[in-house]
């Protein structure tokens, strides 16, 4: 996501993982691959997985309704969700922020 709120080029897998590590405060004890398990190898619980979804949506500059969030078991699943989120923003027009949102 760039400073203006637009979406730039997609992050490479390694960049995506680095962003997750930074934002979630993870310490990787394994080499991160697309097969790295979120729960078994990284030790994420359900709350941490929810945080991962939020960070992923922030990186893609989009918020999708919960029914569109697939089950995430590996870093590859999370990265595929990131790429899907980026693609979904290209198909929809930008929605202006409602005026009442500024008061929150």
C-alpha cells in the first residue's frame, strides 16, 4: 500500500513474510516457505491468525467481507489470500470514505 492509499505492485512472497514478521512480532525459527504451517510451525493461535488477516488486508489496502476469507493453514495460503485481495481491488471502483467516518 502506498502513502496515498493506492495499491502498487504486489509484494513478493519474501517481502510479504517480512511484513508479517514485522507487524505481528513473529520470530521465525524455520525458513519461511509457502508450506510453512501457521499453527504448527509458527505457533499462531486463532487471535494471531485474525491479526494476520487484518495485516494482509492492510497490505492489500482492502477489507473484504468475512465470507470471502478462506481457511488459512500455511504461509502460502496467506500469500494467496493477499494476492486475491489485491486482484479484487482492481475489479471494484474506489469507494469514498463517508463523512461520518472522520469523527470516529
